């Protein structure tokens, strides 16, 4: 069993920054890839970024490349998403997830709202 808790969301003006955190407990954290997804009102949940267990490999959706950075601290069992140059279209609930046999476990989500 894995428990994931996101934090760090909030209201920010366009062009601003936020850092999201995802604290994990349960199974061996460092073994598994983790990722960030988001869901805007009326839209499907979409992939944002992912990071391998060691943190050596990362992958980003095209719409966040150059603006968002995913990272993890295995000693703290925490994954991060640094979001810069935020746009109103980045407004969504952001979820973290862990990939054990697929995206098996999810957090409850944290709201990010970007005002224009």
C-alpha cells in the first residue's frame, strides 16, 4: 500500500511560480517512477511530468517543457514539481501518482489557480 499527499497548491498571478510537493509513505519509495498529472474543469486528466526511481530520467509534456521541473528526494520520500512562468491555462487540480504496475496509486490532489 502507498499513501501520497500533495501540498503547495494555491492562487498565483500569471508569470508567477509555485512548488508542489508529494510526500509518500508505504512501499520502498526509491524503487518506483513517480509522476504529476493534472485535471482542469471539464477536461480529462493529463500527464504533466514523470521521474524515474533514482531521479536520473525525467519526461515532460510538451506544454510544460522549459517551465516546469520535476525532482525527488528519496531520503525525504518526497517528489516535487517546480512550476515557473505559470499561465492561466495551467489552472487545474494537480495529482501525484506512483508507477508500480501502472499508475496504481494517487494522491488527493492540490488546486493550482493562475489568474490573468
